C-alpha cells in the first residue's frame, strides 16, 4: 500500500479500535458532542447536491443518527447503517422509525459484502481516520455506481495538537494518533478512481475544565489511542499528573482548549465505466446473516 496512511506512524490497530467502540456504545451519544456537530454540517452539505439515490450506505454509522436523517431526506431510498461494532448497531435500533426504517449491517467498511456498482450514495462521518484511507476509498469506489457520490469527514493532522504537544513534553511514546493531511486524502481519492474530489477544512475547539475531562470525553466516544505504535502498558498516575502540568499553559479564561481540524470531502465516480463482474451477496442474504435481534 502506498501513501502516508501506509506508514507505521499512521497505522491503526483496528481490532483494538473496534473493541473500544463496542465498550463505548452504551453511552456513546453522551460524549460524542463533536461528532454530532460535524454530522449535522456533513448532512447539510447534501442540500447542494442533486441526487435521487436508490441505495444509501451510512459507513461507520455508529448509533444511527445519520441513517435516520438520510432516510428522512431520501424517503424512497433504502438506507443501510453499517458499522463494525455490533454494540453501536444495537443502539442504532432506537433511531429506526416505523414509517422510515433503515437496515443495519455489521461489517468492515474496507471489505464490503456488496456487489460492485450497487450503491448510489455513501455518507461517512468520522470513519476515514480509523482506516487506511487508500484501502477504504478503493472499496467504497468499488461499490459505488456510476455518478455515485461519496461524502465524508475525517480528522486532520492539527487535531488534538494541544494534547499531542503536552504528551511530547512527558515522554517520547506515541500517545495521540497521527492523522492524514487533506491533500494526501485527495491524492488517495484520485488514485482510487474518484473524479474531481473537493475537500476543505473547518476547525472546531472544545473547552474543558481539566485534562481528565478531555480524556473522559475521548474514551466515552470510543476514541482510545489505537495506534499500532502506542505503548501497551498501563499509564501511571505520575504520567497523567505530568500531562496535566504540561497542558496547563494552554488554559485560556479558565478553560483548556482541545482543537480539532475537520476535513470535509466529496467525490463522484465517473459517469460511465466498464461493467464490473458481480461481487458480494444480495441484500436479502445480508439480512439473513444478521443476528436475529437486528433483523427487524
């Protein structure tokens, strides 16, 4: 694999990340304030797009809020909420309406069980930075139909800069993820076969009373340090005390800032391409493979 996402410092232990989201699923919405704000902006950008999708994939759906909004926006479309954490999909069931239901599927977004060129719209909020972007974009490109749209968000390299610098003052370990730059994501989209991707950046800042409160929010939203290069042992109280001391100079008007660089991206598949060989299984088969309590 090529590109920055293939380098060791960007590598994610996706099994560990999945387990973190499983543990966080019960109370995820209480902590995912930023994710909610960014999701609203991502969905609002669909107002600028003329599209009548038949099949929509919410990739990395979490607790299903985007899936519900997509079904409301496109009532004639079939919406599938996909996540690799089964606990998240269990909570997503609460978002399903009787008049506007959506399907749920537990699967890896980098290995989708869909036929090629079978999806018209893919929406993905806060998923890209948990994957190798090239592998993810190639798979999303495979399943998108001609003139299909991918719209997504990802954390950029300036995210959690204060926390990264504070940890760097404590030790030399990899304590905060490295995030791929907007321009590199654009290059990956082009290499994956998307046409004329458009990306831009917005910046958000959350305020906290303490470093402990910031870390609690990150963990509560499942955002543990899942870097392959992360230290595997427990972090002691002395290290956390040193972290708090190193972060303290950032305090402004009594609050500690946590900055986030959010990359917004849109890319289309070309209008025409050679017909691919069928890959994957039918939606009926997908439903049959779901656990019984998630089929309805």
